[in-house]
C-alpha cells in the first residue's frame, strides 16, 4: 500500500538532498530537459509544484505544427525547426503524434498582399485584412520548402470553389478556394509528457522527479522545497537550477530572490463540443483559418469530439486562466463564419480549458505577433540559474537539447547521447498501421478483450505491455462509465504504482482524457476515489476532501458540473 504522508519519492530527496542539476517545472519543456540531462548521465532532479503537464502544456491546441503563420512574423528559423521537429515526432512518438490533414478555406484571391508586408515590418495587427489565395499559396510553398524533400507529410494542394464544396459541403458557399496541407496532432499531450518523464527516470538511476513539490527559495547554494501535499519544507542543494516554469518564470525567479521581467504570456482558451453535425462537417480534417479580427483560429475533430480555439489575450497572472463566456461567444461566431448553417448551443460544450502561453515580454506588440521563439537567460549567485523564456510544444526536444547543452557547459561535461531519432516511451516499436495494431492486439487477447486492448494501446502505446500483468488479477471496470473498456481498477493500480498520482483530479484530467471528453459523473468520481483511497491510504476525511477538490477544479476551471 502507498501513502502520500511523506511520499517515498519525497523521502528519496530527503535521503540525498542534492543533485548536480535541479529542474523546476514539470511541463513539456522541463520534463524534456530532465530526460535529456538524464540521458547524458547527469545527476538531475525535477520538481513540479502541481501535476505534470498541468499548466500551459496541458492547455494547448493539441497540435504539433510548424507554425505557418509565423512566416508572416519573419520567424523563419523557428518555422524550419518546428517543421523538422514535427516530422521527427511523427516517427519517434507515433503512438501520440498523428498526421493532421488541415484545410484553409479562402474567400478572396489577392487580399492581404499589401498589408502583410506592413504587418511583417511593424508586428502590429492594424486593421484586419483578409489573407487571400495568392498570399496563402506563397506561404504554403515556403512551408513545404522547410519540410524538405525527405518528408513524411504530403505536399499542399489547392482546389477551387467546386472542389472545395464537394469535399466540405457545409462551408460558406462564397468560398473561392481551399488549401490543404498536413501538420500533426497530439491527442493526449499529458500522456506524452509523462512518457518523456518516465524515459528520463529509466535512463539514469540518479535521476529523480516528483510532482506536488514547489521551489520556494534559493540562497545561492541550496534551494528550499515544499511538499505541497504535506506542507513540509526542506533544503535541497544544486549547482545549476533550470527554471522551466513557463509563464511563471518571473514568479519563480522572485521566489529565489532575484526578480525578473522576462515574461508576457497571453491567455489561450478552447472549448470541446459533443456535436456530431459539426464533426461531420469537418470531414476528418482540421479547419484552420483567420477570423474577422485577423486572429488565426481552428475547428478540429478529436476522436468523437470537436475542439474549437483559440484566443490570444494578455494574461492576468494573479488569477486562474479560465475560458470566459465572451470567449465562448467568439468561438460560436468563428464556427458560423465558415459553417453558417450549423447551430451551436452551450449545452453541447462538454469541457472548457484555458492556459497562459510562456511568451516573452512584448510591451506594445500585438499578442498575435509576439515571438513564439525561445531564449535562455543566465544569472549566477552561488549556483547558476538558467531561465527558459518562451518555447512551444512542437519544439520541446530542440528546446531541451539547447538547455541541456548549456547545462553541460556549466558542469564541464559533453553530450554523449543524441535525442533527435530516439523513440519516446510507448512509441518504441509502435505499430503504425491498422493491420499492425490488430496484430498487436491479437497477440495479447489472453489479458483482455480486443476492445480493452485497443483502449490501452491508444493510451500507452507499446508501454501498454507494462499494464497487462495488472489485468490478470482484477480488471473490473470502474463504475460510472458508459463504456466499461475505458478504465478498470487494475489500471488504476498501475497508475498508482508508476505514475505518481497525487490527487483524484490527476486521473480524470491528465492520466486519462475522461474529463476532456465529457465522460465524468458523480458515480465515476466516487468510484475512482474509493479505489485511490484504498491504494494510497486515504482516510474518509481525505477521500471526501479529494472529491470536493475534484468537483471544484472541474467547475471552476472547466465549467463542468457533475450530475
């Protein structure tokens, strides 16, 4: 039985209260840097004040993309790097990163040719001017060029009005062209982050990582850490501290006694809809376009749900980021902009989420034109602190590589392992074809039904093989689920043993996508709470507290009211 009263993983930090490098922040960039450092044999520890992938990393548009719109900002280096990283992730993380067919509806031919250079030069949005076919064609030609000849995505295509309406009959009938190209999607960014983390832990016996532990001070040699589950504080020494806390980078530096003003994050919100008609209208592709205000937005089918986003609003870091009713109105308006006959109701929203992008301070630059590139800031005061400013999902491996190389230089070591082509977690030997997946499932039917095995393969990739032995003992479905294949008591036991469950909400939002898909109800919450209480040693008061906390997070941050 496990207990979170002085968790075993925290005891390990007490027993050896130092590391060569301390990474602060368990989003994708911090976790990827932890993995890279562990692979190089560095004694590294990571702490995250909440759960892994709880902040901006878990509030993304679920895209792995080159950033075609960054071309207009002149960020050619970033676009090239992003496209190459996208192509690589399609290979090394094929269990979570999938090709995404993306279509841009276009309503004019020459519009934007004069205003685009002005936007490029001034980085101010000015009066919105629609981007026409000529401008988009030029952008896609450049985008294709960055992908190179040796590519794993098709070249873009252009079709006229007749072909566009034949493929997408719900589009506005005044559409003149559609342009289609391929990027990629990450259906479960939280699980991919966890995969990267576990690769780091497996790579190096000295590597340690713990969630729900925050950094609350640094005297230049020893950091002060606090266990957020118990309130206990303790000292932890490190030669180098990597501040990878995203939009909270300045706050983290302030907590270490060295205030900075690096960051100027913007809030991005999304809604998830259970809307079969809108889902069908997308015809299996992302609809990616500019709204009337010039903001690039998306309508994106994910499984049997539809994701709509995103906004770009200067963030108030003193309050939680939440999707407002005004943003919902904006999302409904953008859907009607391209699919005017489709009606949306708020009752069709099953989930909302919002996060703060870790963007650099941008003063009077319009939010949409703030650089998505990244840089590393260094300061020295006893120990060395490296602060990551910026960074996006798609480039996490490249960001981690640059941060790791900086750290290696600080500690006098050199790189011994390259990560470019290194498979990630359950992406190792993942079957990428339907026949391959069927064969994988057929070879394991002694453990579970075909349907259950498909769920596990989608959730874990080939790491599902680690889960299967648990199913031999007690694979009873968790009550409250419409589909009994979604989650079982045995799988919860695996998560407790291997995935650092700190709170009930971790299971619903980050270890599974049950909340995202609108599948959470009171019966399910109670059943999972019972199972976690049994395995984590929670008493009745703690169990009740977890349920209340879970309901509060779902309602306050995601506008989900349990029934």
